[in-house]
């Protein structure tokens, strides 16, 4: 599951994940450490791919679709 980035090195090491776990006061088993290291590597790779997208001319938005609330008229 741990896909290396183009330089061939993983985006995050097991020691870095263990350090963050210690800071968060988490006691990870070796299996959990392997699992979270590979999971975080995939997330970091994906974020890196998103940062390479050409978004010139794309307006910032909070939602990809035009939505509006459909409410009844406020009458007594």
C-alpha cells in the first residue's frame, strides 16, 4: 500500500509516525505503526498530486455544486 513518491523515498517514515503518535499520547503496536505509516504515505502522496494540479482560473468555492436551502416562507 505504501507507494513511494517519484524520488523513490516514502513520504513519511515509521519513526516520524511513531514520533507523532508519542506526541498524541498514542501507544501503537508494531502492526498499527506499519498500518498507519502506509496509510499516511498514501494520503501524503495524494495531497502532493492535488498540489500539482493547474487551478489557474478556477474560482475558490465551498461546494462543487450550486446549492440553496429550500425553506418555506417565514410567516406567523
